C-alpha cells in the first residue's frame, strides 16, 4: 500500500518576469524565520538580490529596452528560477511530505506517492578531477523514492567525523564542486533523503581538484 504525501509544486512554468518577482519576494518573506526550513546562512539574502536584479532588468525592458536588455532580463529570470528550484529542494527535503509545513514556506503542494521505509544509500559515487581549476566532478546512481540528497565534503582525515561538512542539498545526482584548492585531495560522500527520513551514507570517494 502506498501513502500519499505532499510535495512542493514550484509553479514557475510560464510565469512572466513580473509575476516571478512577486513569487520570489513572497517565498523569501514566508521562509524568513520559518522554523520548518533551515537554509544556508546567505541563501535568502542572495535570493533577494537575484529578485532585485530581475526586477531592475525587467523595468529596463518595459521602458522600451533593446536586445541586450532583453537578454539580460532572460539571464536574471533564469537566476531567480534556479533559486526557486533550490529553495523547493530544501523545503521538500526538510518538510517530509507535511502539506501544512510546505504551505508555510509559500509554496503550493502537489500529491505524490511516498516510498515505504527509509531510502537506500546512494551507490556508485564517483569523483573525478574537474575541467576548470579548483573543481571536482561528482556523480552517483539515482536512489528510488528520494526527495533530496545531502552531499558531504572532507578536507582532512575522512576517518574523523568532525572533518566532514555538508556541501549542499540537491535534487540531482550530480554536482560540480567549486572553489577547491587546486591539486588538493578531497573526500566526498552522499546520502538520500526520503519521506521516511534520512538514509545511510554512501561509501566515500576521493578526488584531486583540478
């Protein structure tokens, strides 16, 4: 038997830039000080800056802006959409299918089937030297029933738990780690998050940053 739970509905398809600005500001307002979601320290500040940039770019276009103004507005619109996707991922991962908690963050909800039990550990985690200086490419097999993944990084002895820190939460099963020290060796591991909670961590891997 499957249990029906709530999931985040992003609601950004076909939104005009003006409507996206309004949505972005509402999400920031609803998530500020919201005990149902914990975000990286500067996330909402950075998202607000992106929304402000989109609003300014949109006003230029509305004032008979040229081709470059339209291109800039499209870029700023993509920036805000990416913030909404990331925020939706955090909310999905932390609200565990609770419709009221999701709604408190400003997102709408949709219904979806949840897996029974805790999700498995991600398998086949691979870490390779990146294409650009200070980067490493990461990829792992998708986990059935996951809402999000926690990706961890270790810059010291991986046997010491204190050396592991959360790099990011993502809904994707790949990531390019940036701002690494070139030629330094880093360790990585990941775990899936499902509606029943956080699953076990994967095997650790290491890679030398480009």
